[in-house]
C-alpha cells in the first residue's frame, strides 16, 4: 500500500531521478598514462637532484680547500710571513703588552683567530696568556682557557667591574666573582700581580677576605687597587700572607688605620715593600673620602722598613691636624728611600710644604717635583730643601726633575739644593728661569756642568736654547766637561724656524739628542748632522 502511494506521488511530481554523466573509457586511460609519465619524470629529476647535490658538496669541499690554499699562498707572499716565529712572537707580545688595560676584546684572542699559523704561534706562547681578567662579561670557560695556555708561568689577576654599568650589575659581579674564584684558586701559587678596579666596597672586601683564606701568596709581588667610588679604607693582606710583596699602589682610596676592629693591632703584610704609590685624582686635601689620615700613612711607612720608592700623585694624605700642631710633629724617617716623586696636581697644594719639612731620607737619589702646566709656577719649596741652610736636605740626589717648580727669585736655592746632581730634567719655564739667571752661569754656583752628565729640557723655547748655548760656551771656556743635551717635545710651530738654528748651535758644542719631536717639521739634512 505504501509503495503504491509513493509511486503515485512520483508520477504526480514528474519524478526526482538525476541523469548520470557518461565518461569515455579513453579519457581514463589517457589520464593514467599522464600520471605515470609524471611519476617517471619526478624520479628522473630526484635522481638528477641527488647527483647535483653530491656534486655540489664535492665542489664546495674543493672550493674550501682551494680557498684555504689560496689564502695560505697569499699569506706566504706577505712580508710578515717571512718573519721567524721568534720575531713574530716578539711582535705579538708587544701588541698584547701595549693593549688598553681591561678591554673586553683581548688582543691575544684576536691574533689567535687571524690565521692558522698565527694561532699555532699564539696558543703555544704562555706569556700571551698570563693576564686573567675577572669581570661579569668574561665567561668562566675563557678563564680556564687562559689558565691552560699560560702553562706554569707567573700570572696577573685583574678584578674589574662591568664595562657598562646597569641596574643590578653589582649583584651580577658578586655572583660571577664566586664562580670565577672557584675556577682560578688552583693557580694561586702562580699569582705575581693583583689588580682590583671596582667601585663597590663590598666587592673589594670580599676579594681580600677570600685572598686571606688561601694565603700565603708566596709569589705575589704587586697589588694595585683603584676605585672612584669606594667609601672605605683599602683592604690589605695581613701577617705573612704575602711575604714577597714589593709594590703597593692605591688610587682614590684611603689607607687603613693602624688598628682595625676586625684585626686588633694586626701587622700588615708589607715588611718587604719597596715601592708605595698613592694617587688621588681631582680632589682637594681633606675634601674627599679618599684622603688618608697621617697616622695611617705613618703606620704603613713604619711597617715597611725596606721602602725605597715613594710616589705621591694629587693630595692623598690629609696632614691638616699635623699642620695645626707643627711643634709636636715628629719627623718621618725613611732610611732606605732612594726615589721620591711628587705630583701635587695643583699649583697650591695644602700639605706639600709640611710633608717635605718632616721627611728624612738621607739616601735619596731621585727627586721629582712636577706641577701642572699653568702659570705662575707652583708652590715654592726651595727653602725646605735645606735642613738647615746651607746644608741640603737631600745631599745625595743624583737625578732631579723639576717641572714648573722653579721661581725667578729662587733659582740659586733650587740648584744649590742638589749639589751633586748628574742628571737634570727641566720644564720649559724652569729652564728659561735657570739659564737667564746670571748667578747660574757664574763659577760661584756649585751647580756647574762639571756635575751634570745629562741635561733634558721639555718643550724648550728658542730663546731658552740660545741661553743654553751661551751657557755651554761659558762652561767650555772654563774647562768644564759639557753634558749631553736632550730636547724633548713637543715644539711649538712658531718656534720651529729658530729651533733649527739654535739646535745646530748646541750641536756644535756637545751631543744633542731629540725625543718626541716630529722630524717631519725639521730639515732632515740639519737633523742628520746632530
């Protein structure tokens, strides 16, 4: 019954059936043939591609080999390739030695990446790898490379802050420091020099606290500490922790007091110290945290009986309290001192006269007083160079350097203070005062050419050279032995024409040497006769 109804409906609607398309069998056959052909074509192309890739690898390998050979031949043709390895190594060592201290990109690393030959020379040269820099940018693996390549030679260990400061840098430096110390502790017996350059006082104290734990540092000879921002005294090694220490340099930090809370009445490890260098940049005495109390300075000097060289730059010691009670001030005895270098950094230092008045150095051989290149000359101390007049305070000085330190009315005193000086180095202004002074040229002055073996003048003016020539003529007429003259640059361009004339006059009397003077601005034919 249902089927009949459906059939009736379909007959009424005309039906819902669709007519199927008719596909020829020839079309299917054609398509199959085309697919088969394309598959074969793909197989052929893949085979050719594989063959091409294989050829490409072979060509690339050959190209790399030939390029390397071409570079090798090109390097062999370069003049530097004709140098023996010993000469090449000497050049590399000078390049490494003269590179800027603390730079992240090290010269020895750059050289080792230049060529295979250079790499072989550098990697097997321990002296190129004897300076380790501890800073956050230097990976621990790099420190281990340096330790390995430096073999067993003495080391310089530098502790430095990041090249570029950023928030959180101090924490990063402290974290890196711990890992770095763990890596380098086995090399402690080879440490010869330590440099700490950091503005974080906790960093400083942590370094030296760890050093005290691994002491003694038997080979350590030099410590250098520099910090523009530290607000505490420089830490020092104690007792016999550095028995071979010879040199101590402290910059922009005060010396520690003789007694500290942590180490009551401790003896600093400076018994063998021979060189002490104190430096403060851009400050006035007593106006900075970097000024050392005189009691701390005296305590360190008294703990270093072997001290032979004392260099003071700027005004690192505040003698204010001592200057206020000069009647009760004791002399500063340095019996073995042979070199005294004073660079006040200002024309009117606060404590220079006081310092010179209390120092006792009977064996002093080198005296140096250098003021900045300003006019008028720096503070006059000529009266303090006698103890008392006419007895020279430093009678055995053989080498003198005075720069902007001589006054027109104290020429005789400045010269008589060094009666046996054999080597004299003068600034331009000092030389002009000396040679224009008639007393200096007379036979009454004990400072005669008979004592002088070598006289150096820095940036001399042409009229000073004329006065020197007249002085040489006078000395020769009196039968004195004439000194060797060294003229040190730079020379003002305006003085060049007259300089040549006066230079030849001096050369006619005695041996003349030039230092730091651009020969291109001079007549080479004239210079060749000097």
